[in-house]
C-alpha cells in the first residue's frame, strides 16, 4: 500500500510530522505532485502555506507491515 508522510515547517523553522495519509486512488494518471499536495493541505490547512509543506512517499508491505521509503518531494 502506498502512503504519504506529510511534514510542515513552523514559524521557527522546525519541521514536524503532521500525519500519514494512504493513497486510495486506483487510477495512477490522477496521482500528481499537485494532487498529493492538495491532499496534504486538507490535512494541514491553508494556514501553513505551500512553501512550508512537503511529503515523503512510502510503501507499506501488506504482509509484514514494514514501511519503505519510495521517494521524497521537495518543499514547494
């Protein structure tokens, strides 16, 4: 299963994990960096500003539950 770890930078520059959201879309053509960031904005809210939000794409092994890093976005 694919998921996204969303991180946010606060006013002092500290970065913290906000949450992990699973990818549920079946059509990979609908999955873009912009759509993922919109997903994160729903979680974090518009107050954070897009320059302070980023995500890391991870995969969970369905059998073991282990998490594996697949790629990372840059701050946008």
